[in-house]
C-alpha cells in the first residue's frame, strides 16, 4: 500500500483522554505526564472546566484524603501538588481569559502574620487548596493587617487564612481579624492555623474556623464557602469536645493508638486516636527551633529537602483516651528535652 493515510477523524490518531489515568499520574507526582495529558485533553476539545475538575481536582482530592488517613505523607503530597501545578500552568491562561471557565469553589487569600517568617505549612495548605479548586493568592510571610486589607481589596477573597508558628506572633491574628471586622471586609470568613493554635484560641479571637493540619484546613475552607460538610472535629490536648462531637461512650479501660511526626529522629507533633475522636498536638516552639537548628547544621533548609525529612512513626498503642495519651506523651517528650 502507498504511504498515504486514510482521511480518518482526528480521534483515530489521538485516543480520548483517560481522566482516571490522569488522576493516577497526578497522585504519583508525574508532572510531565500530567502536563502533557492536560494539553492533550484541550487538543481534543475538552472544556477547560472539565479538565480542571475531572483531571486535576479529582486527582488531588484523593491525595488529600490519603494524606488525612496517613496513607501519604507530606513529601508525597508536595510531589503530587507539583504535578497538579504543572497541569494548572497549562489551564491558567484559559481560566483567566475573558469568558474563561474559572474555578467555582472559592477564592482564598493566605499569609503568615507579622513577625513570623515560617511558611512551609502555609505553602502546603495553599497547594492543597488549589487542588480542591480554590483560586489562591499567597501574600507570603511577615504580613501586617494593612497588607492583608490591601490584598483583600485587590483579590476579593471569600476566605482569609492566617498562619503562625510562634506563640509571640499568634496574637497578631486577632489584630487582623479586628481590622477586617468592618464594612468592606466583614463578609470574608477568617480561618487560622499553625503549631501553637487551637480551637479554643480561634474561638477567643473570633475566627470563623481552625485547621489542625493542611487537610483539615481545606475541609474547613470548603465548609466556609458552602461546598462541603462541617469538618470532623480535631482537638488539641486539653480542649474538651462537646457532647455532640463525641457520640459514643468508651468502656472502662480505653486504649488509644498514637504516632509521632518526626523530622529525622526529632519529634514535632503527636497524633492519638480511637474509634470516637482524634487528637493532634504540635509540640511547643522549642521543638521546632531544635529541628530548624539541625536542618541548618546539615544543610537541609530548602523547602523540599526540609519537608522530605518528616515521617510518621510506626503506630503504637497505650491505655487512656486520645487526649490523655497525647498529653502524657507531650509531658514525656518535654521532660526528655529538658534533660538533654
């Protein structure tokens, strides 16, 4: 036969995009494959909104769920988020164009408050929020109330998210909330998070919600824009849940499971749980400072290199409720640190 190809439809040469495969590539962090599949989907004439929701958001939602249940860890989430960003880089010009299919989830403004230069946790929240379909503007670290207001004037967010790692800076969150409690800003929901933050503190300063970790924060954001159910409560040790949050009674001899989140061998957080509730504790800032010092000493200060050192320990169990177990572990770790 001659080398002339028959006049067949274009789809005979370009197979229809497989969103399930695209989701799997995103989950595995294959950025080049996700980028190419995004381009292929658009070349097939798929709507931009469809590619965004079925190709990228659907894949990242699985990542978020598996992170929440400790199937994936922080480094793996970051790798998946980079793959999502590769696809988003293709879609963003089309989403921003006049008449483009913009995200329908919501608009999120994120920043670390004045005096605080830590941003790894905030960055992870931003990545996972984009994966849930939010349009995100990250204004960075050390942000004053005036800068939050100026960014809100320009960006028109549905939610302002604030992060703080230090007890000396967390109080500034109230300054931002008070500054946004006035005409022009009072429709914006205020969410907070970070190592020293608790639900009790969020209630005290008038925040609309608190996220104990990146996945919980995204659940909160979805709830605040009316796109999700009220997130399952996660408690800091010492903050008692309400009766409606604990629907079952434990036996006389409760046993809880627990894990430690460690940077190499240095602990940074505790998680304890049973069938009725889950408690998470971010250890005091002195533990974070010890991790930062070691990271600088061994030259692992860049975002990806730093985050790759975090791993959850093997699951263990001991007698007590999750709050009792978490509080006891915290006391033991603090005692051990004071002796070192």
